[in-house]
């Protein structure tokens, strides 16, 4: 994944740091690198936004309450739609 422009921090490195960045478990130097990269690379920024959305959906859905089969099916369908939309 890349927008085709050269970056100080390669897309592959940013993608590998996405989860620790989202979780706030990243060191300050890498945090600045990822933040800068996301500001200038739309494909990586879109990936980041999708991951934040998925994490939010999972958190809301896993709040400790039992989930119904219908709700589980809707979550899986939404995640599949996000995946399909992102790949297109």
C-alpha cells in the first residue's frame, strides 16, 4: 500500500505500527513518524481510520453483555463490508 509518493517513513513501517499507535503504546519518536506519515498519505490514513472504526465496533460489541446471534451476524456483516469496501 502506498500513495506512490516517497515518504520519510515507509508505508510498510507505518502499517506495522498501526495497532500500537491506535492503542497509545508507541514510543514518542515512532508516534511522530506515524502521525506525520498519516497526514501525507491518504491510503495509510484510510487504513488507520478503518482500524480505529473496527476497534470501536468491537469495543462497543464486547462490553461484557451477552451478544445475540442476530447482533453477531450484523457485526460480521459490517466487518465484511468494511473489508470489501477497503479492498475495492
